[in-house]
């Protein structure tokens, strides 16, 4: 009988590695890890038990890239451009700069004995609680992760829930000052812990670990990320103008009278909004004829004034809606694992009590088609082409994601992608009828939402200076997360007394900030506020609602937006083609200036403008950092200052500090 032991000169495998057509696979027992080139300077890593599942993450079709695999005694590596991954015999990964060998990021064992850097804890039926652990580095800063209300730009030291909520937008992508970007390519509900001892990504219930890493400068990272998750379309010219909204215009006549007043005053108005409760029943996706009797006449009159109409579309369907039973029968509503398929309650027309509502399943292609057919029949046929996709987290109450079942999988595994699929419904529907300019205002997003024309706004935030301060940082993290179209409710959503001197100053400062946001939009539920019902309408929220002194300032800000629109659109074109966000942290343009990485209350808008918002009541000056490597000009005084210095900038009520880079000619004044 031949010996089962190899002879001394036989080749013995030194580690459990396989080169599979340029991808590197490591296996130990049931655990298998696959690392492959996924775009220039980028690697995708998947880890699972026994086998991989069909992809349901954010990565689009694999970009052209090839990896160079090397297998040596005790380890292996794979390189693509600027990034190299080394894997040891235990399956631990280190990511290095190819040119210098400098460590960018390394997996770290959760415990010195067991488990390793990855942990799979059974949840039953083939699902696991997944953990992926990385090393933490002294002095590292981490940015992105979508939009949050915690008021921090640098996310290091935080624990962030990976779940969609009103004003809390989960986009699991981070950019490090160490020169890498990482996408946790998993739509499962979970969290990320950015601690001093480790960074840990957790999916509460899923089937595989999946993450993508790229290396480079901030601009290169942004470009690589857009390349794998999708580029935003070009923003239409009209969308760069001023959008008017309030909670809410109750009737067609009320909305038209506001638009007519803007026109009479000679104020350019690009968009006016028909908000919620304009429908017959929630989920009917059509106008209530007693309040909106002639939509075609409304759209036509607005067009003569150069204004477009946006309508609010919710993904929820009331039991009273004519669409409820057909969608239930067809399987177009999110199912419940236990109990009836009801996910919230809501006031609806004709009911004295809140009624149960269900959310349609945006991961179901047929359900998306059904939704678009309703929008086409009841809105698009009148020439309405802009949709406000509100409450699309989805806003379930209570938030028991384990009880949801979608076409794409169990709620706990896939729910974070819901808003991306919802935006896709409108994008694909519009393209099917020949429309190429698609802008959908959306309250939540996930990785890749930008490719479907999603314009994110920051949700139902409070109307305070503290909230404005938090918005500055939230918007910059959104930009780093790959969403170039972003805005806030100028003035905040919850409250605000138009007659209050304090609030009037807030609305001025918010306008002066908002004019430098990618989208320029006024909205809010002003005093006097009313209980939630189809009869509600918030207080006045037009630019003339805040007194004559404020009105003159706001009109000046609106005129500024019209003057800089060509520049705004130039930046939008770059965002579409190169993935570079128009609004970005100072360090994005000045990564070699250490001081720039510490600035969290200023931003660059494109390459030529530095903006320093004023977010304190009564402030008439503020400190501004002018980054090294450029000269900066104050457009109001003409003074030019060398970069690498701090300036005490004037901030009268009429304007906030803005500086132009290297002699840029932009009509700020």
C-alpha cells in the first residue's frame, strides 16, 4: 500500500491559498475568503461559511481591473495599482500602499485565541450575526457614514447605528486621513464601532461579510467610489435654482397664489412643492379633486412663470387606499413574518382614528413598476416630473425590522437598501417614458443612491442654531459618502416663529449657508403649528414672511444664487463625470495641509470658493482658516491673504465670510 505521506522532495502546500484567475482565495475549514481586484486601486473582500451568495449590495458591475496574485511560503498577496493586500496563513489581511509598503489598514483579531478578525454567530436558518474587526490607529480620522445629527465631522470614537431613520441616513462608507476609503457592502441592519482599540463592523443578521477598499487622495477615493457604486446624473439647470416649500399648501389656489407672488416680485422660483395629504387616501398617489381640481391648469400656469411643480410621494399604503387590496393580492407590499402586513399607523382622510398602513416592497421589480404606473397616470400625464420621496427609510413604527420580509430577503438583512430601490423606481420609470432629467428629493439613502437621481435632504430637523451647526458637518459627511445632491430645510423643519427676532436671524444665517449647498431649498413647519392630520397647514414660510429687513437680505441671497448658477452647474458636471462632490471638507482640496484636517465648520464649494457659515446668534465676526497652498481674496474688501493662516473675518448680518481662491472671478458681490 503506497504511503499517504509525501516524500521529502514533493511540493507541499504552504498555506490554504488559491489563485483563481487573478482572484486570491483563502480557506480554513468552512470559512472562505475571496479578495479580488474591483476597479483601479481597489479590492473587494468577501468572507462566508462554505460559499458566497448572489450579490445584493451596492457594487455595480465589476469595473475593468486585474490583480497580481503571489503565493509564497506562509502567506499570499494580491495587488492592483496603488493597493496591495497581504494575507497570512491564519487568513488575516493587511492593506498596504503598493509603492512604499506603508500599512493603510489591517484586520485585527477580536481575541488573541478565538475568534480571528471575523466572527460568524448563528442566528438560525443559515443566517449569522457577522463581525469584521480592524485595527485602530492613533491620530486616525474617519469621515462619511452618511448623515447623522450628532454634530461631528470626524466620526472616530463614535458608535453609529447602521439603520435608516428620519434624519439619520446610513451610508456605510468611510474615508480615512490615512489615505483609504472603505465600503461595508452590506445592507443589513447593524452598527459600526469606531473605537480607540478597534474598528468593528457588525451586521445583525446576514450571510456574508463583504467590503471594498480603495487607496489614494481624497479626490481619487471619491472617483473610485463613484466608479463602483454609480455616478450621479448631471443635475438639470433648473434644479440649481431656488425651491419654495412649506408645510403645507392645502389647495391648488393657495399654492398658485404663492407662485404668483414670487412672480409679481420678480423673484426667480425654480420649484414649488405640493406636500403630503394632497391625496385622496394615503397610497392612492393622486390628487384629492376637491382641493386640487385642475392639475393640468396648475402645471401650465406655473410653467408660464418658469416654475416646476414637485409632488410628495410616500411609499406607504393605507387600508383605505384603492391600491391596497390589488397590491396585497399581487405581493407588492412588504410582508410580515408574524401578524398582518401593517408597519405603521397614519391619519387618513375620512377616518376619525389612525389607520394601519403598509409599505410597498421597493426591492420587488414588479412593485416598482406598479408604483411608477400610478405616478405616470396621476402626475406625469400633467407634466409633473419631480417627485418628493418622503418617509422612505421606510418609516416603520415600531422599528421591528426582524418582522419584515422583502423580495430581496429578510428585513434585517436587506432593509437599509430600501431607499435606493425606491429612487430606482422613479428613475427607471422616467427613463422608460423618455425623460433623462431625473431629480427625486429623498429623505433617506444608501450606497449607490446617487446613480438613480436621488437628491437627499436632511430630514425633520429642529429650527435652532445648534441644529444649523450640526447640518454643516452632516452635509460634508454626506458629500464624502458619495451623494453630491444634498440640501436641508432652510430654517429647520420643527418650528420657528416668523415674528421672533431670534428666529429671523436664524433664517438669515441659514439662507446664507443654504445658498452654498448643492440644492437651495426653503421648507419648514412654522408657527402656528397644528396636529398631524389631512387638515393641517403650517405657518407662513415665504421669503416675505420674516419682515422687511430680513426680506431684503433674503432677496439678495437669492440673487447671489442666480449669479453663481453657472459655477454651481460646473461643479455638478464634475460630480457627474468624476465623482467629486461640489461641497466638501477643506481637507478634500488641501490634503497636505495638516491644519485643514482639523477644520470642521468650513467647507469648499468647488475648487474656487471657501465658505465659513455663521452658526451663532449675534455673531458678527468669526475665525476662518485659509488653507496653505493658495492665496485667498475677500470679495467684499478685496483683501488678499496668503494661505496657511487664520483670519478674523467680518460677518455682518448681510453676509457670511466667503473667500475666493487664487484670484478666481466669481460674482459673489
